[in-house]
């Protein structure tokens, strides 16, 4: 019995692996934010994560994969396990809740800085833009499109083309406030401005 209790306190290989992956992503984010994509190295990431470079490569085969992992981690705050619960609500409440999760990430300073890195370095690293779009914005568009498809024919929704409506909804949430933030003209918008954007996007979709 004592032996069994002692064994129960030994972390599983899966648990250790998950912790190392989390540490690697945390270190990678710090390295990318400080040095950009081109300037960051796997050695820096390994040092910041407190693991060997071999361990970094074991989890992520390339720096591009590592960057995609950082973006995916951010997107998971939106496309998370609770998304089913959010989209199980009435359309109006569901859209507001999804929009709030979206704006919390989009207007987060670190997210904006990662966006700047992609724009600045996509010419030297052409696949970077595609990776960013597929693991970030596209994943969010896909989730919202799936919601619209499930509610096809619902008279409360003005959705003829689910894909286009999803893109328009998310674009309304960002607007020029996001562009100004990327350009360094303004800081993140106020809560009042974000609330107004959410209501505008919801009205655009509701019939």
C-alpha cells in the first residue's frame, strides 16, 4: 500500500512531456518577441525553456513548427474546450461570448507583436505568413463557419454564405483599431470601444 502511494506521486512520462512542451512554447514566445523570427534560435529557446536543444527538436521539428505552435497556443484560448458550451447558447449570446474571447486575444499586446513579426519577416520566410494564417485566423474562421452551418436556416441569422459571414464578423471586431495598434499609432482599444465593436459585429449577423 505504501509503495502504491509512493508510485502515485511519480509524474507520468506524458505529464513530464506536456510540461516540457509548455516550457518550450513559453521560451519560444519570449525568444520570438525579443529577437523576431529570424533572430531567434533553437539554442535560445532551449536555454529559456531549461531543456536541451534535442528536446526542443523532439517536440518541434523546425523553427517554423515552433512558431506555429506558439500561434496555435494563442488561438486555443479562443478555439478551446469551452467553445462547444459557448456555441450551445442562443445565437446572440453565443456570438457575443465568442467575440469576447476573440477580442481578448487579438488586442493582447503580445499577439499584436507576433503579428508584426510575421509581417516584417514573411518576405524572408515566405511560409511564415501561411503558418500564421492557418494556425491563427483560419482556425477561428473555421470554428465560426461551422457554427453558422449548424444553424443554417435559423431565421435570426443573416447568413447566406457561412464562410464570408465568419470572415466579416471577425473583421468587424478588429477594424482600424487593430491596424492602428499594429502600426504603433495607438495602444489597445478601450473596453468601451471593444464592447461597441462586438455589438456592431453581432448586429451585422442577426436578422
